[in-house]
C-alpha cells in the first residue's frame, strides 16, 4: 500500500499529572466539590490533530508549544475539541443554574424526582455577606459588617432548616418527591456529571473566571482552570492564560485614543471622547457612561492616567 509508510503504531495518550488526581475531590464552597472522572487526550492530541491540517512536520516540544500557541492566538479551535474531560461536580442550585447555560457540554444531573434531595445547603459565614455594587447592577462590592452578617446568617439557617423540615414532612406524608421539592431553597446542593471538550471548556473558563462572573461559580471555574486544566494540558493552559485570560480587548475607538495618548495629545483625546458621546455633563458633573467606564478600568490596569479627570 502506497500510504503504509506514514502509519505508525500509536500508544494510548495518558497524562500522569491527571491520572494522579482521578476521582480525588477538590473542595469548593462549604460543601461542594469537583473531581475528574475521565479524560481524553492531552496537549499532544491538539498537536496531532493540527498536523493533519498542516502536514506532519517536526515534533520537538518547543515546536509543539509554538503550534498550540499559534492555534489559540488565531482561534483555530477545532484541534482543541479533540480533548475532552468528564467532571463530577457538587454545586448549589443557584450557581448550577448559571453553569447549565453552557450548552456545549453533556450533562447528567442527580434527580430529585427519583431520589431525596441532597440534604445540604450552601451557607454564608457572617463576614461573607456581599453588598450590592453601585457601578455594576450584576455585581457585588464590599462586605457587610460582621454584626449585621451574624443576623443574616441566623436568618439563613432558620430558612434552610424550615424548608428542609417541611420537605421531609411532605415526603413522610407520601407526597411525590417531584412535588415535595418545590419549596427547597436554591442554596440546596445538586450533583452532576459534566463532559465537555477543551475548546468549549476554555470558553466556559473565559466567561466564568472573569471578575464579573458571580463569586460562587467563579470559585468552581478557578478550581477547574488552576487545578485541573493546568495539569491536564499545561501548554494549552499557558497559551490560554497569556492570550485570553490575562489579555485585554480594545475597540477601534479605544485604540485611536491610546494612539493619541501615546503621542501626548491629551486634549485631542478629550475632544474625541466628547464627539463620540462618552463625555456629557449634567449639573456640571460628568455623567456615567458604561463603555467609558470600562475603558477607564483598562487604563487603570495599564497605569495610564485617565485623560478627562
Ligand atoms: C457575567 C455574565 C452575566 C450573564 N447574565 C445573564 C443574564 O442576565 N440573563 C441570561 O439569560 N443569561 C446571562 N448570562 C448567560 C449568557 O448569556 C450565556 O448564556 C452563557 O454565558 C453561556 O454562554 P455561551 O452561549 O457562549 O456558551 P455555550 O452555550 O457553551 O456555547 C458556546 C458557544 O457555542 C455557540 N452556540 C451554542 N449554542 C448556540 C446556538 N443555539 N446558536 C448559535 N450559537 C450557539 C456560541 O458561539 C457560543 O458562544 C450571563 C453570563 C455571564 C458570564
């Protein structure tokens, strides 16, 4: 056969760093966890798949690293879909409700129609009650005083205990589990098996490790990223951290402003921002503009003074 010379005997791909933690739970929140059940592929599988499109070429580790970084930078995503991971997670239902919005995974969740609801709810320590952010309607900023928090935690306990008591009473009376559960709090833990490919997992991590994601789901995402993906596909993880997680996006207009700033043209920047509608005044005070506020955040991170302040 003409093609025979290009076929080689393949060894199964295993990653010792992940094999070591298979089945071992990483604790998250007060009673949640994440553990790896199974996985398919490694950094090598990404390279192997990409070489089908780019030809075989050389196989030095440094070149593999360069190739993975190139693929990620240029959003050539399909080679990353060759890797898959299956996780077992235990998570409060409110965080799970956000998690389940990621449609590109395969999910099997614990059934509270079939089984009794897990007898555990996520509780909040008195110093962990977060205040509503005034800038970001979806976010929190700062913590309540612990004395106030103590009362909130006591109320929380009362509510959880009462809801569980009523649930148990209904079940004992013979109410169907599917109906008895209806008043359980969203803080009740659920469990699921969740399988996803690396491309979509990185997308999940990009959204859920981000500082604007809710703290609870962010804690799960941080464990998946820093404890699991980093061990499993260290080269892809490094590229993801570099090109996505710690990178910043700038719009065309923002780049124009940065270019003017780099050339010392601060007044032109302010004029351009006014023309663009970023700077408006009410009662001599500059009004809030979300896009401008986001740009100011990026300037702060770059230690660049805000030109209109
Ligand atoms: C900070 C934050 C705040 C949020 N606030 C809200 C909110 O207030 N209300 C709310 O409802 N949701 C909210 N969400 C959820 C958000 O809108 C997304 O549903 C969620 O993040 C999943 O993202 P995704 O669709 O990109 O991911 P996935 O479902 O995993 O999909 C991955 C990618 O696959 C493609 N894809 C998947 N399915 C389809 C499809 N049917 N058609 C076309 N392309 C598809 C898309 O490119 C998508 O980006 C919020 C998310 C975040 C991170």
